C-alpha cells in the first residue's frame, strides 16, 4: 500500500471510535483526536438498540462484556399520592419484537454512554490505537486528493501547531464542532428553547434499582430516576412548566430540592451528584454528509431529540457505513465515487429517524391544557389526577419495535443488486426504517442463523461469527456442493485475490455431500450444513432451488441477491471494484 497518509477522525465519541475500529481492522492508518482532555464520565445516551448491540459484537466486543456492562431496560413505575409513594401504574417501556434466533439481541439494553465509549476504546486499544486527547482541529483545507489539517494541543501557543496531511477527514465532533462549520454546510432545522431536559447522575440507596421511577406529570412537570446499576441513577426533569428549574439545578443541593419538590419523596436522599447537564431541543440535519474528502458522521451531521433513543445508535451505523467504503477506496480496490453512496444511503434513514424521534418528542413536550392542579384537589381527585398522569407517562414513554433499528435498509441504493427483482433489477425502496412485508431484499439487514454445522465438525457455527467489518461474505446457498462449484470458482478466481472476501457454501440439512475433501471446491471455502433449515428460511431461499448467492457487506447489510456469474460481476461493478 503506497499511501501512508492517515485518515483523520475528529471526535472520540461513539461515531469516531467505531470509525477508527473499522479502519484499523482494515489496516488503515488512523489519527483520532479530541479536544477534550478527559474522557466522558456522564451517562448521557443510555439505550443501545438490538441492531447496535449486534454491530458492537461484530466489531469484536465480546457479548459477555456487553452484558456485564449493561442491564435490561427496567419496567417503569409511575407514582402518585400526597407522599409520592403510591405505585399508580407499572408498565414496560420498550416494545418486544418477538424475534427468533436470527436476532441475537431481542431487546434494548441500558448502558451509560461513558461505559459504551470505554468498551469501544478498549477494543481500539487492542488494535494498537488510542484517542489523542487534548488535541484540537484548528482548521483544514482540501488539496488535490487529500486534506491538509492544522492541529494544536489544547492550551498550547497559537503558533505551536502541527500540519497533517490526511487522506480523508471524518468529522465526528458533534453539532458544535468545527468540521461542518469549516465545510460551510447549513444545519437545517429548528431550536425549541422551551423544550428542555435537566439530566443529572445521582447516587442513592433509598429506592430499589429494579425499576425506572417517575413522579409528577410529563405534561406539566415530572421527574424520573432511571437505574444505571448499583446505587446509581440518571435523574431526568421534564415538562413545559419546568423553566425555572433549568436556571438553577447546578449543585447537589439544587438537584435534591428539585427532586423533592416534584416527587414529594423526601425519604430519598442523594449521596452524590457526579454529572449535570441541560439539553435543549435542537432538531437539525446537515445539507450534505460529504464534501470532497471530508465527511460528517453522528451528531456532526444530525441533531435530534433523545426521547427516541436513536442518536448514539444512529451514529454507530453512520460510522460503520462509511468506514468500510473508505477502506476499499484507500486500498485502491474501489473507485472514490463509491463514497457518494454514504450520503445517498444514510440521508433517507436519518430523515426518517428525525421524523420518528421528533414525533415522540412532540408527545413528550405537549403541554396539558389543564396543567398540574394536584395542589388544589381533594384526596379522591388527587388519585384520579395521579392515574391520568400515569396513563400519560405510559403513552409518552412507549417505544415501538421500529426503534430497534433492525428494519433499517438501503434498498434504494445504487450499489446494491437484487437479481430476483423484475427486469430492471430494482426493488421498490419503501420505508428506509422498516423491513419489507414481502421478505428480505438486497439492502436489508443480514440475519443471523445459529444451527450451521461445518462439514466434518461437530460444533455448530453462527453466521454472525463469519461476517466482519473487514471483508465481504458470499453465502452460496446450494442444493449440493457440486451445484455450487461454478459460482464458487468464479468468486475465488476473479474477486477473492483482489477484494477481502469470504466464500461460504450453505447446504440444506438433507444434503450428504462431502466433496470438499474430494476437491470439488477450493480448500479455503467454508462449507456449512443448515441443520434446521433456518438459514435458508431467513434468507428466503428454497433448498431445492438453483444456487443463490447472497453477498453480505462489511456493515452486515445484504449487498446482493444473485443467481448467475453475470450477477456476481454486476454487484462488484456497482461497487466500482477497480481491476
């Protein structure tokens, strides 16, 4: 690889860390900088969706580490009564998707963003890279095929700078960072000054961590304690009547008084407050995600309400979608124009995400016409008001399975190819956030299958253990290894020498073929028997049909459904493979 210019990543939050991990897995040199001199300690975004959980596992973070570092989303309890101790309603926030084994993570998990970033940093360190804390991007200019960036250590003299030539610049520096501003990209949307959240990380031993507790009314003024593990909770203050709280609320004493006044639970005492922040509704979308060799990922490209639990999760998929493509172009495998697909694939997804999260936000911040009248009501009326407030909490806090992000797709992308479609070889795009009702298509999430048996082995293997962000995977579904031979040899001879590619032949349970040992297939081809038929079923292939090749991209998305050698060539032509 003649090119030695690194990829410069600005911002070491989730998006920047994921981008760095993917690039390092692909042996691409990286500089990851962050102007902050300390790592994030606050809980901030606390929900990881099922799609994100499986992607983190695919980056090499062991599932037991994810489980140990997170917790199931707790049932919610809404309280009422004069002392705030009466449980008026208990309900589940996150809707279940009733998934089978094709989805390894069935429900969202609760984990502080600081912990998520620690898991990602640890994985990046295993790959020999760490963020350069206390280093800021001063400015940059685009030259002929690269980016010249000016860097400076925070607190250093203005003239004490480093001039870095980077092949690409990935702006993961948030809505207020310099990347988007330097590129001159508009941030289209609105700021709603009246819609605010006060968030604090507190510690108390005076209430069970088994539930997410809520008091008051979300349509006037409400407070919640979301368990983070042990005696740690995230306190959330919300409601249109809460303006004065946001002008105070900067010390432990302030936070305690706010909580007591709304909840009436003076028996709950905070021992410590480790982090306080205020969020204002700033719902915006950058007009572009790419300008030349510069890209925006995560909050640098889109800002939204935290009420849908989509922000961090969306940032992870931004970074993954972009980084494997940069790796192919950096290595000279694909043409630079393939990077245009980052914006064309992600922009419709982000737009729909903003629609979903904004709708939830609007429900959460919609002011009750009646307001909070509990102070002037008798005991019976207080109970009725508490019940109504609890019903309101349940409606506002309900999170549909759509938010699990398993249905996110790129069916309209120009670089995917579905040979099963009509003559024009296209598929109706549909909703970029929802799975198609007529089964899986190219552009959809690639499902897992766990009951696959390697020929000659006794242990089952799962597809997710084969997929990876550093290679494509060609799943060759075939009634026999003999029938797969032509397509397998074409993949092995024409493409495998030039592009990171794993070829896996999947045979039905009824197949007794063991001709790998007889030399029918190349020795580096994995042959698996689908012992329960789940892989064929999940990928919509009939075992008695002719050979079907499903190409899975490095980001875990089906890139192609193919049944011919010409179809294989067409997929890689769309990927602009240059050889």
